[in-house]
C-alpha cells in the first residue's frame, strides 16, 4: 500500500491534494480523492503525478534547525535588535493584558529598568552587531511612556554610539501619555509608533480602564490620535500603526463600522489581532455573532481581491488578512518537484535575537517580548554575561521535544510553534502543543482552501493581477 506524504482537502470548487514534499497543491478528481483517502491503488491521474516526481513518501528523519550552524558567528557579530522593558507597570488595567493576572505569564509590578541596566543592554547590542548596518531598538512595558525620561536618555546614548549604523526606533503605547512633548520627540527620531486601541467607545472603555479610577480611556486616546493626525499628518500616515485588539465575545460589525466612519482611522495603518489564548487561565469566549460578521467581512475581502467589491467597502480591520494569504502561498503556483531534506526543522522558531533580543526590567535576556517571563527555559542569558548560545540552540530546536509528532505532520512547513507557546515551568510544552497543533493545521487548511478558490477564479498570486473575466 502506497503512503504518499500528502494532505487531502475539499472546498466548494472541488477536491485537492497538498503534496508535502514539493509544497504543491493539485486539484484532483473525486475518484483520486477517494483513492488517497482509502490508500487504494493509483488511478491514471495519480500515476501521472507520481511519474512526474510528486506523491513521494519522504519525511524528515533528523530534527536539527539549519540555523544552528551559524549561532556562534551570529551572536558574535550579527545581532539586529534589542527591546528594552523599561517598566513592568502601567497606568491602565486592560482586561486581556498579559500582565492582567489572567495569564500564566507575568503580572504588573513596580519594577523599572535603571539607565545603567539599559546602557549595558545597548552596549551588548553594539558590541555584537559589527556586521549589521541597520539596528532595531524598541521600548516596551507595561506602558513604556511612564519612563519617558529613561527613554530619552537611552536614545541620546544610542545616538552617541550609533556612528554609521542606521537605527530604527519603535515603541508600543496605550497613547494616553502622548503629550505634545512626547510626540515631538518620537517624530524627531522617526519612531515606529504602535498604538493599542479597541475601537468603539463602549467596548474600549469596558476593557481599557485607568488603574487609579477605573474610568475608560477612549476619549483621551482619540484626542491623542486626532492631535497626531492634524499636526503630524505625514508621520501619522508613514510611521503610526493602530493595533486593534478584538474581543471575540463582542460583535465585529459595530467596531468595523466605527473604524470606517472616522477619517483618522480610514487613512491609518491598522492591524487587527484577536485576544490571545496562549497561557490564559480561562479560555476567552467567542460569540456566534462575532464569527458570522467576521467571516462576512473576510468574504468581502476575497471578493475585493477579484475586483468584485471595491476595497473601500471592506473593513479596514481586514487589511492584514490578505497579506497573510499572499505571504503563505504567494509565489508557489509553479514550484518544482523537490522533497523534504533528511535533516530539518519545522519553520516555527526563529534565531533568538534575529529580529530583537528582549531585555526585561530585571536584566534577563529572552528571545523576544512575546515569551513567558516566568519560564526558566525561555531565558537565554542576562545583561552581565550575554546570550548563552547553548540555551539559544535548545530554543531554536524546540521540535526535539515533539519530533515524533512533527515529522509526520502534513503542515510541517507551515508550523509556527516556538518557545512563546511553551508556557512556564508548570505548563510543559507537551501540554500546550496539542491545542497549538490543531489550531495551526486548521488555519493552514483554511488558507489553502481560499488560495485554491481565488486562483481558480482568476487571481494571480505570482503578479497580484486579477485576470479579466470572460
């Protein structure tokens, strides 16, 4: 009995087979679908694919991340960024925040990074980025603008050290402290500014409240956004991103309609994310109305790609969704035959520090700001001794914990599981991986389905060109 390493799926347009080794998708007949499902002898269509070099049985045999071979050189000369946790405190108390106490990750505290510690982190970055011309340096909280004076000192110090390196600064804020002085500083140094915002006033105010009064922050945030828009329009368009955190327990449409109705949002760069369930103590609720309205807008997004709906009529909250589809399947329509290498690793983990190392207020170094600070496994070093290369190697090769499962997974190439999903000491990787795997496979198959429909209706993923309908 033949056992090709494939995944079969169906949508309203027909049946398909995803060939794991070549990373190709083929439309197949109902008969071929049944043969692959039952493991029967190949018919003419499948035999032809086999003769062309597809439907191989090959799987990865040895788990080893290919980037492991360059770690020593990377940490010596090629670091690319640093994120400084200038404070663990915040002037808001948001229901879904990872510091809220509802997650097994971290909690708010009064811990503040000293300039001495920040300086050591900055020095480490410069000492280990000799072959890197462009660096990313960010400021993170809590609410980082609570420590605006520290941020200013850090930037002054970085500018003194930067020499010929180009520095891209970035910061994520709740916007309540964006005074004219702060904005002038951010504009001067061309900060990439991400502002957290929940949209509709009643929703935003119910979730993003001031710590000292319990009052909602909507009016203040909108006022700050309007100030940016009116006084620094070019900066607002080029450097400001509004990050919408969508609570799936609420409705989608009212938030979407609000964002479409206001000029400051219609012209803004917007990303939309769902409240995370990673490490949450009690899983967040999802309303049927949210799902219904979300998928309706997603359907309109796909129609807009085909020229059937004007983009202005698509929710601005959907702008990043199509980029995901393009990045995953774009450029893969006419791939070669190929096969999985014998030694490899799924695509989830990046080199710790490839984009940015995360230095927390206590001086510990982590792969990025998204990992659990309570996890000893996630620490890759400290500000005094720098990165422990062997710990970084262990994090990079996270698949070793679950390699027996991973090597047989059809979505191996698309896996995004990394140390950020591993939880803390009381939550093992094995406990979390089942849910993560199921969600990842489901999301990947849905992307495949949408890709196949769009491609057959005329969308050219190779040139992003919509062919004329006949």
